[in-house]
C-alpha cells in the first residue's frame, strides 16, 4: 500500500470513529505533514483520495472539510487530482529513446523498418510534381478534401458512418486530441482520464490547466465502467479522454458491450468524448474493432486517429472526426498551427488511392503478431516467477507487472546501462500506483544480441526480489 493510501485509510477510520465530524476542517497540509511525518505531497494525495470517495471536499482557501461519515466501501477506483505535472519526466524518457544504439523497447511507435518506405517515397515524388501555387490554400483546415473522403470511406467499410465534412486533418493524432480537449473545456475543468494512461494525455491536462479524475483500467478487464459513472455523478465532468482499442499502456480493448455501456453514460451525463483510436488498424482478429463513437446516439464525440502507428510516424498526419465541433476545431487550428503540411497530405492521397495500403496493413499485422508472440514467450520464460506479462491480441505493447515492491525506476536505469529503453509505470500515472510496472514495445525483431540484453535485464529484476 502506498504511503498516501495508508494515511487516507487512517483518516477514513478516524472519521468513522467520530474523531473528525461532518463539516469539520481537517488539519492543513503542513500541520498534517508535521504530525504524521509524511511529506506534503503524500498528505495532498491522501486528501484528494478521500475527496474522490466523497468523504471530504476541498474548499477554496479553507482546506478540506469532512462531508460525511466514511462508508466501508471496497477499494476506490476513482482518484481526483487538481494539479497535473508530468512533462519533465516524459522528456527524459523520450530523449533516451532517441539514441540509435539503444534497443528501443520504450519507443512508442512500431519498428520503423516495418514502414513501406519505397512506396511512400514514390508518392512524395508524385505529390511534388503535382503541387501548385494554390495547394497550400486548398489544404488549409479542414484539410485536403480527397484525403478526408478516403478516411471517411475507410470508416464506412467498418460500419462507422462519418462524413468527410466533420473530419479535420491535423499534424498527428496528438494535435487532434489537444484541439478536441481545448474545444470542450476551459482551465480548471474536470476531465476523466484512464489510469494508467498515455502520457500525452497528462501533458495536455498540465498545459491547459485542467483537473484530472483518473479511472482505473485493468490489464485483465479494462475500464472500470462503474467507477466511471461514479466520477460523472460526483464531479462536474466536462470531457472524458479514453482509448477503447489496444489501450496504451496496458494493451486491453473494451468489448462492444463495454463500449455500449460507456456510450450510454456519456449520453446520460452529457459528457464530451475525446476518443484516442490510433491503434485501430493494428487488430489481430478477423474484423476491425469499432470505436465508442459508433455506439453514441446523440452525444458530443470527437474521434481522433492518425497514420503514425500504421503507416509512417514521420509524416505527422492525423485527424479528428469532430461531429458538431468541426467548425470550432478548424478555427482553433487556424490560430495555432495554421494548417497541416500540404505536400504530405497530397502524398498520402496518392499512396492511399492505390491498393498498397491494404497490402501493407496485412503484412504489418502479421509481423506484429509474430514478433509479439516471440518476445512474450521469451519474457514469460525469463520472468514468470517474478512478474506477470500482460498481452492481448492486437497492438504491439506488453505491460509487465512485477511482484512485490520492485521499483520500475531501478529497472529503467539498469536497462539504460544495458542499452535498452523501457517505459516505466511512473510515466503513465500521477501517483505511485504503477511504480512496479513497465511497458515494452514488442514490434522489434529479436536476434541473439537482443536476447542476451533481455536475459541480463531479467537477472537484474530477479535480484531486486
């Protein structure tokens, strides 16, 4: 149990015993820290945990007040955090992944050698020949019409009805997600995010001054839908940022039933959905997964994706199917990045107009499945007595959950010494809840040297226990 959880449990028991009564102010953060010996941050997290459970409430300039006697509920799956700070650590980890001599298992993109470089280069050359003086104007927001039509037709083939008019081409999915978040929130608003969660989500909240309510995502069962509804009931939530397919970092995909449940809650509580669906093309089953947006009836939904994970990362082309927010997001894009690269949009139109993309996707999926199977088998053999390797069909991430009180930061530092990068659990959370976990990229082929690197790292992990 983390220190803040220990303190929260103690305070909860004190409230149940009447030490602190309804409407009574709890000791200030500094006073509580001095009395208990815990750090200020530990005390703050404990108070916020109690707030997320409805036991206390924060009052501006007045601290935390007891709202009611605590109930003997099971472990809460919702946490509220007013201050979000993650950017410095993300920068540190990403910088390590840039070293070409590293075995980049902490890398967020698939192995670059899996991209169809020759075909893409031909499309860039073709685009260069046809580009005109007016191309820049033709590709201003919402973006190239032919490209938007191609994207809409690909959705239609999956049974998802999206008009080209609601699609805005962006500089990667992250811009699409950030623009969507800006469109439905203002600083100080509550936003529901997953835990663990893609670090770009936490960076966006930090930059925009938003408050996070984290809802647990289990690598075995996915999003806690009951906890999601409690978050909607207890807070004035303006937006919900979710990844329903091949969730980063745990890899779990929600079932259609779970997606229907989430869609119903979003409609019921009138919460805007920002759906990150960048891994949708990397499925291993026979049929592609559907987004939550498909199951929403009248709701406010922004579906974001890109070609960065399925085709090429360096082009930085994404999009958002923004529904009723399309015009608003176009205006925001004009005031920020102005437009997405016109030559790259034209190159993608050229490439996607052929049958090469479908052929590439079939080969990509096949290789990802095989490589993921190989590295999972190796890690299971090396670490089965000290860790659980969580793997799911589709995508290319593995979530490694170490047993005991192993610190993944120690593993991260040793991995760097062995010229391996990993993504430690600290990267995906605002608390210490996942400090014993780390994410691995399973899209890379293994050779004897890389197997030996992983063997050495596994021996180090075992030594920690």
